[in-house]
C-alpha cells in the first residue's frame, strides 16, 4: 500500500479525530465511523496509524541538548493536586535573570510533545516550567489515550490551581527576573486564558486554539494576550468573535491570528494536523511576543 498523504485525507476524518481526541466519541465509535473512509486501498488500521502521534521521530530539541539544562522537579499546589511533577528547563549559560514561561499541556498530560515545546522555549532564552496535571493520578502514563482518560477524572478548577501555583513557583525562582507568562495548547490554551483572568500580575499569555473565558470574566484580565486560532477549527474558533467583542469592550491589549486552512492542533508536529508554515509563523510570533513582554 502506498504511503498515506495528508492531502488525500478528507476534512471529515480530521474532524472525526478531533472529536475522538476531545472525548466526544469513544474509541469504539471512532473506529466504526473511521471505517466509512477506509476506501481506495486505505484500511482502518492504516488510517489509525496515520492519525496517531509520532513522538519518536518528531523531537526538535532533545533532552540532552547542550544549549539547555532540563530536569524534573516537584512543587506544591495547595489548592490543586498537592505535589506536582514538572519539567524545569533553562539555557545552559545565563548571565542574567530570565523571563519565565509556564507551558501548559493539552488534555492528555505532560507528553513528549509538550516537553519538547518547553525545551524549545528554554533554548529561545527563557526559564520554563511544564507541569504534569496528571501527577495526582500517577503522571502521564506513556500514551495519549490513557492520558486523556486520566485527565478527564481530574477537576478542571483544581488543575487550573496547579498551573497558577507553577506560575508563582517560577516567579520566585532564583534564575527568574519576576516576569512570567504562559503558553498553552488546546486544553492548555483555555488554561492560559483563565490564568490571565485569575492572575493579576501575569506578564503575558499566549493561547493556541484555547477555549475562551466567559464575557463577564474578561474585565479581570490584565495581561497582554496573543491568540492563535485555526480556521478549520470551528469548535474553538467559533467562540472568538464573542471573546474579541468582550476584549474590545473592556479595552484589553490583545493580538489575534486566524491561520487559514489549518486544523486544531496545527502546532503539534507529531500528528498529521501539523501545518509547518502556520506552526513556524505562530511560534515566531510567540517568541517575539515573550521577548517583548518578559525581558
């Protein structure tokens, strides 16, 4: 069988995977519905393999990269899950204190992609902390299916507290200059928005296709925002007009981009939803934004 190409896959397949990845359909229903697209030489098994993340071949900054020092720590989240495991990363050589960034994972725990993003961000000149909200349940289990199931058992507000506590851990770290921002993806994008609501001295917030806060929560936002949305992600991007109206009505500082013809998850380079051009542009904008707000 020939190798599957992204351009040969119908948009409905990506939409179906999005439903599965966000627990709106069970694995059994996902496989059953996917069979409708197993035509022309495609099998369900090959489609499944194509859609699932490839962590082995997608790492951009390895853990042993000489430009960074990176390792696991634990910090206390008294209103959340208690002792939380996190990946702490920073440049190997630092002559001055660094801006800090909390990196918030998707709805499946601290998987290899998010650890990679945390290391990329450190290599760009920041001290980063990437918590694992699955710590109270044993930590990221090594595969995303089990991770999603585990994360669905945790209270979202308690997980928000875990990431807010990570913010204060980083803000008080000896190598941090006290300016701390947040970047989050999917579930983490929603957490980044809520950290902007809940954390008055947050220095910057970047969201990748994250759910929006309620309009009545927007007046509490003090941090400047950078918001990345995907045009084909109607589920999340559909909430942007109301959010923008509330931001404008409350005179908040924000910049938003809707990337054309890309899907939810376009920054995640481990799955076929990845769009290299959009991801690299969004990431450059993100690092430029943090350089402006945190240094």
